C-alpha cells in the first residue's frame, strides 16, 4: 500500500481562514472600545483647584460620573463644577452617546446604563451568521470539492459579522433601559399647523403662536421657581422683572477678564424685559452671526439676560475664555449675563421645560435629538415653534425667527443697565483668571482673581445711601503694583474709589442668602445659631462665635458703649471651636474702616494658647496672653461700639490659627501692637486658617 506523506507546509487556504478568524474576533471584540468614553483625561474640578484623571461614564441629573483612574472608584460632580471647556466636551459626548441618551423631545426618555448591550435583533443576526461561519469552516475541511464555495462563505459571513458588530443601536431601545411615557406639552396651542422641521421655514410668517388665556399662568410657573423674578402681562406682552442676580455662583472659570464685577440690575417696572405673547414668524429671519452683537436676545427663566454667543467685538465668548462655569460673565455695566443657554437650570425646572424665552416670543429649550432647522429650532407636536440649545457653535439661535425691531444692532426695546464705574477703557487683564467670588457682609462682596499664582481682590460694597466703594488689594493686603487695565489710572496713588448710583442700590444676597468671605487664602460662611452669631471657615470646621451678636449680625444693645473703669472697658464675649491641627498659637483682632484711609483697632490679642476656646465677657484683660491698645491708643483695653451721633458702623472680628507666635511681637502687653502691626507680623509665620465674623452696630 502506498502511504501518502503529510505536507508539512501549511496550506495557504488554512492560513487565510485563520487570518480571517483572527481579524473577525479582533473587530467584533473591540469595535466599540473608546467610542462612548473619554479615556484617561485630566478633568479640572471646582475652579481649577482640583484635578482628577479619569474616564467619563455618563451625565445624569446635571451630575457627571467618572471612573477614577487611580482608585477605579465611581465618583460624580455637578456639571457646573467643571471648566466651561470640559462642560461642552461632556455635553457633546452626552449628545452623541447611545448609552447616555437624554432624549428630551422624543417619544421616550432613556435612563442611563453603563454597560453596552446588543439589541435582540442584532444578537440574533450575530448568532445566525456565527453559526453559518462555523458550518462553512466544517464544510471546507470535510468536502474537498466544495472548498472554494466554503471559502467564499467564510469571507462573506465574516464580513457581515464585523459589519453588524460595528453598527449603531441608536434607534433601538435596550431591554434593560426604563422608558417613560412622554409628558404632554404644556406649551399653548398654536394657530400654525406646519410641522416641517427639516429646514428653515418662513412660509408661516403671517401665523402667530398664541399664549393667551391660562397659558400665561404656565409661563409664570417656569419663572416662579426662582426668587427675585416676577411676571406681569397685558394683552400683547408679558414682562420679566428681575435684578439679574442668579442663585448660582458667578465668575469662577473666566480666563479672560476685563475688570468687571457683579452689580444687581434694576430690570423692574418700566425697565423690565418685554416678551410678545403672540410671536409671529418673520419674513426675513435675522442672522445672529453678523447681527445683534449688542444687548440680549433671550431671557432665562431665572431672570438673567442671554446675549449672542458672539460678543460685542464679534468674538465667540466661550472660545475666548470669557465665560464662567455657568456660561456667563460681567458686562460693561457690571451686569451679569449669559452667552450660552443655561442648561444647568434643568436641575431646577426639569427637562422638557423652557429654559428661556427669546425676545421674539418663542421659548428656548435644552438639548434634543430631534431634527432642528437652521435656527436650531423645531415645531412640537402641537405646532408650537421652539428653539433648542446645541453643543456646536453658535450654540443657540443662529437665526432669530420671529418678528423683532432692531435699532443700533440690538433688539429694541431693552431695559437700561446701571453702570457704576466708567468702564469704556477697561480691557482684559493679562494672565488673569477669576478664582473666587463671595459675600463679605450686607451688600458687600469680594471678587478674587489670580495672576501668575498671586491672588488679587476687588472688594466692593454699597450702603443705604447708595454709595458704592471699590477697593483693590493683593493677597497680602498690599495696594501697589496691582495688575489692572483701566479700573485705576496708572498715576493713581489710591487703591479705592467711590461712586453714587441710586438705580443699582438694591439689597441682594449671594447664593440665595449664603454669606462667604474670601481673603488671604481663606473664606468663611456666616450662619445663624441658636445663641449668637458665628462664622465658619470653608477650609475646615474652624468656627468663631459671639453671643453678643444677634442672628441678624448686629451687636446687642447691652454690649454697646461699655462703661470705662480706670479707662478699661469690658470686652465682648468670644468663643471658637474646631481649632485646625498644627495650630501653635492663636491671635484675635477686631477692627473697622471708618473711611477708606483710616483703620481703627478695637481689640488686639496674641500668644493665645490653642487649648483656650473662649474669652468670657469682660475677660480679655485677664488671660495668659498679650493685649494691644484700645481705639484711642492710650490704654491696654478693648473699645466697644459706641456711636451716639447716629449711623451704622461695621466691625470685623478675626481669629488666626498660627503655626507659632510671630517672633517680632513683644512678650508683654504693648500699646504699639494694633491691628496693622499684628497683620504685618503674620508674614513671619504660617496662617493655618482664619475666620472673619462681620457685624454691625447701629445707634439707638
């Protein structure tokens, strides 16, 4: 018998099959890797003070979920904690991702799922062609005469498997995704029955969209979720009354700042925003890429104006780094306004609700997967027209579709602003980034910006006489060599300026009444307690309290105008808690600024042992620490508030947790160590933390 020898050289057909199988496995296994995630990115969190390396997972309820690269744990942050650049990246990823479908205007809303799964139909196709591939391989080796046909089958089935594996499931609803029925539209019905959303349509220019009757109540319901905003109406318009003062943060995240700060605007009464109740489509929509660079083109439901995405210089405000983490900044009138649709407001108003109303009368919604026209708009199921936000420039309203009146490149009429400082000469401060904004007292604020690692402050306030005072300092309290570009003249010897403006003299609270103070790397929050008034650092739980001050921040009458005994007054009661770790010594001061060029010292204490947690009423002269002079500089004593001539004075009680007592301070009571001398000595040691408690005293 003749025995055939086995050919040791691999058959070229077998090599081809193995190559096909390897490529097939590779493409199927990795066809979706990286498609829906942002891998190993460094994210800037909370005004660039924290950087995290991680993978983006999804966005839900205005919270961004990341997988920490170092710990592999899932973490989340509010969307507005990210830089504006990262926010748009997240929103684009969210808009495109099949796993993160925020379909606000479709037939269903998809809940978030992290793991990719194939739909039923796709899984069935993959199973069938995988079986076909297996049979083709068996056929190839089992029937020599059918190898050519089997090889073609192997190629075809492999191609189909790769094609199906890489295809999108965008139109499929995964089994494990919860769907909910659509919420019926609360928008008013329309006289316009057109439903064409494929392109810009001006054929219905004579048709109006009515919001009469009970619908004005619906409009009011969108705005009433925010304090400081009210709506009234007549037969033609509804009017938005606000102070343009948001309930979220401001400023942080701006990398191109030109010295403006936030001042409330009196957009009320005859100076309110006017919106048509019955908007009408225009024959010739206005192109916002070349028009309307001045003034607002929409008003958000929190009462904040929304300007063109292109600023008054024709520059994309977002791309120029001019916007904060909420999509806004400060204009020449020291007015806060947006240049993007504030989609973060959906956290308050909910999805599928208007976030703004354009000045032509049509509502503006958030992102959608629906087909939009050239104006980023569409008609809803009731025939009502609405604009939408998008993640691509110009982000909203490339065209104003409704009828408007344009004068001097802005929609007219518009409310007038209340500029405090002449700002025509203001220009961007080179290298400046806004890193903080906080409230330091009643109508008093501290605006923090950083240049080359050094913090600078614009501290400003206004009183009951509508006198506005702006003071410019650096983190060490210095007033020279301040980076500016117009707010102070180059030959100015002063770091403070005052103005009178009765139009902007409005009482406002930052962050819905949350008070904060930011100074020298520290800030604190004021809060009411059951007995007295306190301030707590935002760096720790370090807290300063006085029972002599009521919950309104005013010193009680019993602690005013203390009787002098041998020239010494009883001191105010002070207590503190949660002293920071590493504290070696404590210092306390009470001071005030009767005018821009004068500082009064009312109490100065140093070398206090960290084991001490309070100074009882009248005991400042009795402790095992050292004390400075009273206000007049003639006695080692405290000076109590006493203004028999009338008026209200502001006082600042500050406690310093120090690494040690400054060596330049005397080891005894001294008439030479007042507030200024104490502050000068602090440069010798480390200020671990500090808290400032601001309070007032009014004459009886």
